[in-house]
């Protein structure tokens, strides 16, 4: 019996679930991560504080614990959301802390004079960051952000334990159906590889593209 | 050229870097259309003084006013004021990811809210003025240091500044490129631009400055016409400094 072909629909459902989780959480992580990096380099102290607390709390919380906090905590405040949305929130916020630090590292590679020149011309903080500093930070930011998003793709597996359909979770059904667990895991691993290698390829392209435009 | 029309006024300015007292009770008035050259040994605070005028370096005490208005705290007011104060850096600081033309138009469009066409017209006029009309589509890295610094001057001029600050504009240049930058600055001075120039170019100080301000250890020791200062320095520090730089 062939695990993959016999259960292709199941695998596909899990694969799509993992891709959706990765894309949605990745989007949130990128947006929030860049915003928080902006906060962390802001001249306004309360903003820096917000960014610092955000990173410290999320980066130092085990992801599973964060899932529990979101899944069990939010309903207590009357926030009732589907499990998928909760998982995306937990994964997105968690990953944003790492994106934030990668972006901040990139910002630090841009010479101080670039920002000083922008400010001297009357640009405000937002303009200086978005028009001058971030575009030049991009190249340095691409590799660590790629790694972070690969880590995110693999972290989505935790969502399977919280009633979200994703790739790793398919092993439970298949195990009950009596398929060889080792072969099952092999196909699951290949599924993750497809996703992570795609992310790698996209980021390698981005990196090359930024090299020529500079 | 009298100081009856003060444009930049610093009074009682103090600044510390940690335990280092880099500016001590600085009083300095720059009149409209005046060219003031700041000279002094390294570490004397002249660059810091220059940078306090557009608040790239905040001060600890004292007041700075530009055109009668005190320097605002960080925020919208400060950004507006900075757009009226041109700044030229030792390391040029052209935006590395933008073309020469974009370097000149970006702030015009984003800060002054000029149309793209209007900004480009102004940019091309200014590039022609600094002798770089044909370099507009290039990136800064493709230009020589002297060319980059001239672009940087043009970029500041595009904002129609009331005063221009030059922080050692030729110190990072190869000797053969210094003159092309000084020439642009000399023209500006002749045209009546109010300028504060930190430099080691004594020739420029002598020929273009209305006043030479000599600094040492965070204090202004002399503030006189170039002829008086170079020919008859009063303080021992100034005599010592001049003997060191003019004798080789």
C-alpha cells in the first residue's frame, strides 16, 4: 500500500493548511516585525519601550505556551475566534519578535550619516526610516528573515495540537489507519521540505535582485 | 555685513559628552549673508558646535535661535526648521540607493511638497550650477569624492536654505578634488549665502570668510576678521595652532 497515493487528499489538506498558516502568520510577522523595529529605533522613548517589551516577552516565551495563552486566554476576555485565526496570531506575533531583531540588525548596518542627511533635509522619522534607511537595510535583512520564515513554517506544526489542520497532524489519522509510521513521517518531511526550500529559493532571488539594483 | 541682522544666535550653549565638556558657554552670532569659518585643533568642539545649529547634537543648556525662532524640540517643528538649514557633511552622505537626480528631488517632493517636474527642474539647474549636469542619472558610488560633495551641496541648496552649515566638507577628499568643492563654496559666499564652515582650509578661510572663529577646548577664543586673525592672532593657543598648520 502506498501511503501518499492512497491518502493524497488528506496530505494535500494538511499541506495546504501548513502553507496557509505560514503565509498568514508570515505576513503578520513581517508587518508587525518591521513596525516594532521602527519602534525600537524611534527617538520617542515610550515607542522604544513598547518595542523592547514586545520583543522581550515574545522571544522568551515558549511557542507552545504562547498557543495556550492565546487559545485559553483570549476567550476569557470575550474574544472568540476560530482556531486557525488564533494559531495565526500566536505564530505571527511570536515570529514578529525575531523579524524585528533581524530588521533592527539591518538598520544598524546603514551608516548613521544616511539618517543624519535625511533629517538635515527636514524629513521626519517615518520618512527617514521608510525612504532612506529601510531600503538600504533590506539587503542585510534578507538572509536572517529567510531563516526566520523557515523556522515559522516548521513551527506551524504546533498548531496541529490545537485543532488546526496542518501537515504534521496527518500522521495521527494515518497511524490509526495502520500505515507504516516511518514512511508516513518521510512523506510529511518531504512536504515541509517543499515549503522551506521554496522559501529559501524566493529569498535567494530577492537577494540577487537587490544586488543588481544597488 | 553687520551683525545688526542676526540669523543664527547661540548664547550660553553648553554640551557634554559624558564627563567631557565639549562646548563651554558658547556665544556666537552669525549675521545674515555672513560667512563664518570655525577653525581650531581637533577635539576643540568646532564640529559639534556646527551640528548643534540644526540640532543633530542636542545641547545641555543655553539657547539657539535661527531667524529669531528658538530651535524646537524633536518633532514636526524641528523637521521644518532643519529643512531651512542646509548641512554638508565630511562624508557627503548622499543617499546610496538613489540616483544623483533623486538625491536632489527626494526632499523637495516629500518635505517641500513640490511637484516632481518642479523638483527635477530645480535639481537640474542646481546640478548645472555645481558643474555636474551630465551626472544626474548616476548613483553616488559612480562619482568621485569631489563630485559627490558638490552633489551634496546642490542637494542642500535645493531646499532654499536660509543658512548652510559645512562640517569639514573637504577633509575626506583627495587633494586634487578639494578645490572644485571650495570653488562652489566660494561662489555661494559671493552670492550672499549665510554660511558656517568648519574647515582646515586656511586659504578658504582667508579668502571667503567674513569672520574667523577660533576654538580650543570647547571655548571660542577668538572671533575676528581673517586678516586680523591670521596676521595678528591674540591668544597663545591661536599662535601655537597657526604655527603648526602654516609651517609645512
